[in-house]
């Protein structure tokens, strides 16, 4: 016997409440000493409020069907404000259009609930079709800035998949009222994965960029760039200095891009970024870290070898398999760090650590020597030191 409208509605509400109130625990099966993983994602399509998807009126929806479904919740900007953890997540509807929505938690690892309404951006870019992957920066000028990908159709070619990517900019003080600024203008044909630096540099706004020749391929783009901007309300940058280079046969061979807003530490600016390489199964995205100089944030001072976070187990499966991606991290008053990363372009996870652990990792993990024979020699040196230490202990 088919359930009644009320029974269907109540079952949906009950499932939603069980998801958003579910406690999250550290995954005891994973250990690397650098960070903790958690058993459950922090945001999924099941965290979307039911009243975003269903018409709750029996007269107009007698079968209690989804009217506006949601496919995925992932790549999220993050900010810590007044003791609470806020994520501005990318929500992708069944129609493939993405939009932004604020989710709030008391502890940063579970209990995230979306606010009643998603963010309705000012419609100032009339050719814009899609928006996604917002980075949040609490800037010293007093505003919270969101920098995101503003995507439009490439009308210069006869290809419905061809797109143009630009860096859209908004700002707010309360995450509720958003002012849209002009898109960032650069010399590069396309810009994605752009992050606003949180402090003025020589009295100017500073951006970490990712210059590329077309929507998918970086082409001549050499890696993560750095550039200055005189006026955020008329955002134009000139030459871009490459900070973190793409390198052959590494995790950044195909492309790389900034992730979370740089974290200021006593030893330098800590960056949590993404790197991409090509495989027989397609592009593989991982997360890596590096540190730049405090006074000259375009200068690289620490570059540990390899990836920091890689997709494991169920994280490898999703709309786009074998991908982890971050565009948000939070540091609280205890110097605890929460790295929010998506897997499979489908769901959002958290990894927790501390500033001290990340700095130890960044400065004491050897650099990639870039050749197999040298990598083996590097590992043999570690083994030799360990065996000598263990023998002395006995």
C-alpha cells in the first residue's frame, strides 16, 4: 500500500534530521601524524534542506515528488567568525547549475546546517551561466571577500562544451548581504582558482592566480601566480609572478591552483593548494602544501615533496572520480586547522590538524629531488638513519 503524503513527507524530514545531527568521529583506521580524517563527510546532498527540493503543499504536489533536486555539495570556501564555522559551499542542482549556500556549525566537524536560503548573487554579469568554488578571505580592509569562478559560454567556437572562465569577486560583512564587484581583469585568456591575499602588499591588494590558455588546459600557464591590484573596485592586474611551478612527472605536472586562503604563521604564509596529473583513467587531483615568505609572499620558502591529501577508499568514487579538491580552511583560536576538501566532485570532508603539525610537515619533509634515483637515495638515507637509531636503542 502506497504511503500517504504525510508519511512520505515525515520520512524525508526524519532522514534529513538524522543526517544533520549525526556525530562525526575521527577515522581510527587512518594515521600519518600530520592530520586526522573523519568517518563521515561534513556536507552531502542529504544535508540540503528538504524545503529546497520538495513542494511541501499536498494540493500542488500530491505524490510528494522532488521539484528541484540537488546532485552534489562540494568545493567550499570557509571562514571562522564569532566562534562559529561557516562554509560557503558549491551546491550543484540536477540541472548542472551551481550556486552558493552558507552552512554553519558549532565545532567544524559535524552539525552543519544550511541557512534557510542560498546566496542570490547580484546579476551583473549578463553572459555568466555558472558560478562555483568560492574562496573566502577576511581582508584587513574590513570586508570578507569571495572570489569564485564566473563561467560563460565561449562563443568563438562551435562547441557547446567550450567555456570562458574569469574570477568573479563579491564582498560582505555578514555573509548575508553581498556586493558584486567587476570580474578580475588579467593578461591571461582564462583565470580560475584565484585567491585574494588577506593583507595589503605595498598598499595594494594581492591575488594568487592560475593563468591558463583555455578552459581545461593551462597551456603556457606555469603554475600558481602572484600579482598586485591597485583598486579592488576596478580589479586589474598586470604581470603574474609564478610562485608554485608546474613540474614534469610530479603531482603538478598537468596543472595546479591555489586552494584555501593563505594562513599566516610565525614562519611564513602556509598555502594548501591542489595539483593535477594525467593518467590513463583521466586527471587525478590531489592536495599539497607549500610556504611563502611573510614579507614577500610570492617567494617560496618551503616545498615538501608529494601530496598532503589524496582520495582514499570511497572518496575515489563520485561524479568525477579520483579527485580531492580544497578551496577552504579554518584556523580557530586554539591554532587548530580544519581543511575542508571535496571528493569526487560530490561531497565535502574535513581533515583536522594544527598549525605546528603543518609547519613541521612543510619545513621538515624533504623536497622532491625530481628523479627516481635521487628519490631512492633520499629514502635510503631515511632508512639508514632509522636503522642506526633503532640499533642504538637496543
